[in-house]
C-alpha cells in the first residue's frame, strides 16, 4: 500500500520551466509605457506619486539580477527571484512603513535590458530611489 501511494504522488509532481532569457520587448511596447500615454491620472487624480520606474542597462540579464541583489542585501531586503523577475521585501518597517519592490527585466536588444521597478505597500517612492542610483553605480552604466 505504501508503494502504491508513493507512485501516485510521483505522478503529480509539477516541474517548473526556467526561462533562458528575459522576455523580449519591442519598440511599440516601450512607447505604450510612456508617461504621455498613461491615463491613470484621469482615473485616479489623487495619485500624486509614481508607483513604478524604469531604467535601461547594458550587460547580461543575469549580471543585472546579481547587481540588484547585491544592492538590496545591505539594506535588509529579502530577495526572491524567478524567471527574470524579482521581489524585494524590506523585513524592517521604516518610518513610512514596509517597502516591497517587484522588478522585471525585459530584453530590448541582446546586450541592452530595461528593468522595471514596481513599488508595493509603501507610502513614498523616495525609498525606491536607491534602486536606480545603486544599480547604475554598481554596473557602471
């Protein structure tokens, strides 16, 4: 009976496919992300702060992920990564609450990537500024 239960459990294992490279993004998708085309302020006029920021970096996606992780660790962020997406969670609440940042890396060209940072559960975007400055400084780009 134990052997039969083991065989049944093995059949239901789920394998996860790891992407070999980040999702490609084309010029039309980049243009649609432009602030000029963003209609959120018409729907929610009280939104005074930006919830996302984008930067472009040269180099490999794996190198960019490594640099983001290096920048986040000294600031006590818990880092979870999967398929060129990362979740950075501040384990210590700051004066403005917890800060959670989701990142996604897109491939614009073979050696050019766009990193998009989404702020979650925080009152201020000023806490996200370290990502842009620190990552650009770390990669030297």
